[in-house]
């Protein structure tokens, strides 16, 4: 017998047959595990392996034996014999006994079973075969009890890497394997902290193994995606995964399925929408955030209080301002490209459509409200689509559908020219005349309404949003809010909502910083300080999943701090003029149009101080001490073996 190999003996005299040839569909399909059948010629039954007897059915028709290697071997005598209530069987061993291979363990009255019209085949099944063995070889044909008739090949024991710092390539290999392998991955995108997989079958992913690996903060099922939370190093891990999956970028977009996933149609549609928005916006967030910081710094440098280091009419100011403005001005092109990549359609076509709606002449006509045409009492005007998001996301989706349809109806020799030609003409026209005005109007209306609601409600809105916003981040649902904030800034130049969101990031950072300072554990200090820096730079996931949510009082302390910070922001009617939040986003509170108006900057200073002090004290006094046990998902209990 070779290394990692276990012999299985014939349990009786008779004919060995492959499991697939047995009469019961549950057994023959391998539902109960790999194994083989034996048609007995007499009623003497012996142990096919050595081990401990761990189960004897009350009806005596089934016996479970666990080997020293952990194989759970089921000896099932006859098919559907459970209904015989043990009459044809005599068990010669007791539960808990240790048996040797070839030892007599039972007898069965074959004539009694046959007279009842039942199959006498004995099944030998390895019920935990999916976890323990890589394969099973069976020798069919005549055999005597005690003959070696099968070989089980044990899986190699895997190294426990849960506490080991893996390289990016090693971590990528680990993640691919534990999300179900390469063949289980439909598509992959990433946001600021998460790998967002679209898997064929999420049940194949090993949540517990992934979340317990060092370098992975948490696993989330949200927005129709399987999300692996990495933290600040997500880009490097994403690149390492894609390097091992070179063909993934060419995979077709997964088709919607009608399979029952336990969700209603509204929930499923909402999940798909969030997933699409995430895939479209996540590649754009970095450049929007960077642009916001640049704009804020420019406003800071023009402040008279600092000596007006820059003149707004100087070539330096205008040049750097153009660098920052370009991301917003050409936002439809960037978003269209990203959305098309998410949909696995042609990103160049989407970018051209985005370029059309931001073409200088279109913007001039849109700014002036020039009339396109009249249709009865309906007046169709040009609109300014620079800085817009939602019309382009819908246009990218329409372009994908148009491309897919044209590929079906056009001969291959016409597709290269006519697919772009027809798609650009059709989708650009539809966007300009129909969907653009409707979506842009609705988006602007929602953005203005939210700004008004937050401003009008004052401390109430600030308190509620501040207290609960980070709950959206936990489930990845904040991506439904991100485009609204971007639309607010694009449409009105400011976002009161984002000012409140900013305090939630600061508060969670303060909470995890309190843990790092208070703890005497070296690993907790290291993780806490890194997570605090990340949160103060506007990314809270490392803090949330690394520490705060695992000590739920720490997360609650952060929410208490952000509730007070939001209250202050609402009372002072603070707003933001850029996208970047938390402490690093201080420059976003300077009004680029009126730099001397410092109310929002003062609001930022006070609300941030309140958030930090309240969250820090709450964590220090109530939220954390080193005697607390870090929360961890309870290991799933093994289901007791059952016999048919």
C-alpha cells in the first residue's frame, strides 16, 4: 500500500460492482459519497477497514466505522432495508468497539430480504469522501470476503497558513482555490478594499477558511457578489489574482439566471443594480477623490488669510485646476468605459458615446438650453452632461444590449464596422433625446432633495445618518449612496450628505485607535494603528473588519462618536465641496468659489474633534479591554452521518 492510500476489503463473498451500477439513485449518483457495491452470495459480513465503530443503526442495516486516517466508512446492507426493522440482521459488534479489517461484524438473511422483494446489495461508502480523498479505484468482479477490492487515495494535508503572512501571489492562489477554483469564477472587479467576485456557485466557496486567513479581513455576500475584504492592499492582490486568471477579462458577462436563490424579484434586482453600480463606479472613485483633494488644496492656497499664495487667474492655478476638473468634466467617458468593462462589452464604444455627450458643442448648447426639436407640446432641449453619471451608466447598458443583438443578426464580415456604427448612432440618439433628460433630471432632483433634506433637518438628519451610515459599508450597500454624492457635487458643487459621512469615517478610526493605544498586545497595536491610519485616510473597511466588528462594542463606540459628529455637522449646516472624506479630506471643506467662506471648514474641525473624542472615550471606557475575546464565526458543526 502506497503513502496516503487506504485499502478497502470486500465485505462479503460475491460480485463487486461500481457504485454507478447499483439500483438506488441516491447511492449510484454518489450523493452519500464515493464507494462501491457488492452483490453477496452468503450472509456473512466483515469489516472493510480497521477502525472504531461510530454508528450502528437502530434497524441494524447500517454500520459506520471511522478509520485512524479519519475516513468515515458506511457499511449499508441491502437497499431500502430500513423498513425491515432489523429482522434479517444480526450485529456482532457494539458502538465504540475497535474492529480490524476482515473481522466479522454482522450477518444478513439474504432469503428473507429477497422474499420481501428487496435488493441485497451491500454498499461500502466513504461518506466524507469530498473532504478526505482525491479518488477511489474499484476492481469489479468476483471477490471473497477480506479481498482487497478498492484503494482510496487520501488528500494531502494542507499547511495551515492562517497566521502566516502570504505573498500577493500566494494569497491570490489561496483565494482562487477557496472561492471554488478557477472554473467557479465568472468575473472579478475590485473597489477600494474588496475583491468582488461573481461566482457560478457561491456554495463552493469556503467562507470560514478565507476569513480566518491572515491578509483577509472579512467575507461578505452582498449586491449579488461574493466579496473578499482585503483592505489597503486590494489592488496588489487583485493584480496577482488576474495574473493567475489571464482569460477572465475575456469571459462573457454572466447571464441572469432564473434559479431560485431564496430572494424575491425586487431583492434580486436591487442586488444586481448595486453590483452594476459598484463595478461601474469603483474604478473611478480613486481619481475623483484625488481630484477633490487637488481642488481643495487650490482653494486653500488662494485664501487671503494665508496670503493668497495663488491667484485664481494665474497660469499655475488654471493649469492645476484643469488637472483636477478633467476627472469630473469627462466623467461620462470614464464611467462609460468602466461600466462597459464591467459588462464585458466594448469599452471604446461606450467611451465614444461618453465623448459625444461631453463634446464642447453639445455642452455649449446644453448650457444655453438650445432647442433640439418640438413634438407637439413637447419641447426637447440639449442638456449639459459633463459631470453626469447615471445617464452614462444606462447608456453603457443600452450599448451592451445593442452590441449583443447586432452580433446575432449581422454576418461576421460586417460586424467590425457596423456594430460600432449602429451602436454609437442609436444609443447616442436615445441618450440625447430620451433617457438622458429623464435620468439626469431625476438624478439632479434626488441630489438636490437630499441636500435640502439634510440641511433642513439639521441635527436630526446628522444624528441619524452619522449613527447608521457605517452599517451600509458593512454590507457594501454604500455603493448605492456614492453615485448620489458624486451627482450632488457634480450638479450643485457641494454635498451636505458627504459632510456627515465624513464624520463616520473619522469616528471609526478613533475607535480603532483607542484599541491600539489601550491594548498591550503587540499584534493588536500593529493592526489597530494601521487600520486607524487607513480610516483617517477615508477607507474604514480595515478598521471595521480587522477589529471593530469583531469587538462589537468597539464598532458601537464608533457609531456613537459619528452620531455626535453628524449632529454637529447638521447643527452647523456644514457641507463638502469635494469627494474625499475623513481627515485627509480636510481640503474638501474649502469653498473653491468663495474661499473666504470658512463655515464648512470650521464645521469639519469641530465635528471631527467631537467624533474623535466621543468615539475614543467610549471605546476606552466601555468598548474594549484585553480580556475580551475577539469575535469569530463559530466553526460549522459536522452533520452527523445518517444512513438510509
